[in-house]
C-alpha cells in the first residue's frame, strides 16, 4: 500500500471518529439542556447508533453494487457539513435526534468503506499493522476531542463545537478525493456468490465483538451520567477522554503489529479483559482519577478494531470480504444501540452500581467465545492473495 493511500485512509477514518469522540461524552449534557432525562438520553443515543449500524451494514452492499468506495466517503463529508452546523442550533430533542441520525448514518457508510478499502489494499502479512495504524485514529480523536471539546463548550457553547466539526469535514472530502479505489473484480465475484456462508469462526468473532461493544458503550453513557451527577463540568468530563487518548494512542498500532506475529484470537480475548475491568471499576467510581482509569481501559479496547479487522480479513473468503468487514464494523454500533438504549432504563430500574457489575459479565462471555475459536494462524490469509 502506498504512503499516499495510507495517509488518505487515516484521515478519512479520523474525521468520523473525531465527531464521535468530541460529541459522545457531551451529548448527554446537551440532551439534558433540551429537557431529556436519563432514559430519553439512552434512547436517543440508541437510535443514533442504530442508524450507524444500518449505514455500516449496507456499506458492503453499496460498495459492491456500485463498485465504488471513495464516492461514499466524499458524500459523507458533503452531507455532514450542513447537518453538523444545524445540530448546534436545535431547540428541541426531536430535531437533535433527526440530525444526529443523519450524521451517524453517513458516518457508518464512510467508515465501513474505509475499512473495506483497507482490507482490499493491505497485503496479508501486513494487515495487523495497517489496521493498527487506522485504529490509532481512535486515540488521536479521543485526545483532540477530549482536550478541546469540553473547553469549547464551556467557553463558547455547543454551537461553536458543532461549527468546528462541520468545518473539519473539508478534510474528509479532500481525503476521499485523494484515495485510489480498488478495481471491482472482487466485488463482481462477491455478487455472484453472496449466499456463501461466513463460517463458524467469523460468526464467533462477530458475536464477541458485539457483546464487548455493548459493554463499552453502556460504560460511556454511565461514565458521563455518573460524573454529571457528582458535579463535574464539561471540561472535567472530556478530560478523561483526553487522558485516555494520550495514554492509549500507540496501543492499537502495537497490538496490530503483535497480531501479525502472534495468535490474533488470544490477543482479542486479552483486549476484552480490559472492558471487563473497566465496568467493575466504573461501578465503584467517585473520584476524577477513577474515571480516568475507566476511560483508559475502555480506550484500550480500541485495539480490538485492528486485531478484529485483521482476523476477519484472515478468516473470511475473499468473495465475502466486503460483507464480512462491514458486518464486523457494524457489531460495534449494534453494541452501541443495545448499550445506550438498554443501560438508561436498567440504571433507573436497578441502580448504577448493579447495572455495571452485571454488564461486566458480557465481557467474560466475549472472552469465552473468542477462545472457543481456537488457534487460527494468521497465515490462513494466504488464500486471499
């Protein structure tokens, strides 16, 4: 893969994650300003991640059908500019919900298109490294969003934050223009054999990823709810994200590099263990540094993006690559739907502490599923050549 292609993919993946990591810790605060309670906030975020999952899932079909990937990345940037600007000027929760669903939907399509294009371009022996580089966008966007989003909101309000994010979409459009699309031969093959089964190992990876994502997104909501109830301001809430982004910035790349040399499945199980620990600590958190530790552990689960993407590319047949990659990407957002929509109601029903002690069990199930795959040497990817 050329340096220009890799840089363009990196930028195209960074901008959507910057939107999410700048807004996600503060959206519960914004919804409360518009009159939403905890359950309404959870439902709102669940709807947003529901359309994100839908956008991610259909991205595989769209890119195969039109044999184009870069055009959807460019369109996402064009659509996001007015949508993000208007999000800063809403007066009712339903308006924010509608605009958020638009931004998250096109974001799902563009992010999956980037992953599909990376999977098609990356040589088999370098998949872990390539996806590791892309996964570091999570740390970069967490650091940038955590350092600046809370301060911007505290000093100039939410409209200023949304305006800056709208301007950032110009970088996404530029990256999309510079990307080189892959030939459509694989896509044509995929359309002819789309009924071919994914395989047991692929489905186990997908289910384990969704369970862990449910826990992580539920914890994201719980962290903001808990910090808000304890009196922390927007700057303090976003500071936990900045600390996590700074500390874990190189982690996805390192884990991706390791996955090119060791068993990817066992590395994934280790990453899922960080999510379990984060939920247990969150249930007892009361001091600012507690929330920093929780956010660092949750950010460490970003390593699952690099290892999981590389593992899916290893296990999936080349004719199923677009569908498998888009489904793996969608598991994160399906987890967001369940985590956000469910945790708000569960917190109100059984309390904060019991909610997060029980959701920690999801990570244990994910670890067992991942280990059940057994030893899947990454050299299997040779059949994709």
